[in-house]
C-alpha cells in the first residue's frame, strides 16, 4: 500500500507545490534562486518535508504589535 503524498517525507516538485500551496512554476523559481531547501539526486529534485516546515516557520511574518511597530 502506498503512503499518501502528505505522509511521505521526501516530496517531488509536484507534491511540494501541493504541500506548500504554491504553483509548480513558483517552486521551480525558488529552486533556481536557491530560496527553498532541496536535495538533488542526479536529475531528481526532492524536498524534505521537515525542512519545508522549518522554511515556513522561519519566514513567518510577526504581527506589528509583537515587533513594537507603529500603531
């Protein structure tokens, strides 16, 4: 029995786009600009779901009140 895409730890471009809610084109742009963590195995590109979670957490935008910004 195959595990569903969201249960797999290593995702291809298509599965990563679904997981992140982004288009495949946006994922490929982030690969080219090296702004999204990925692993290359030969010609295959894979994304570690745990690294993608860290990426998202590290790019979270805090509310202005939490940063002491203008009111």
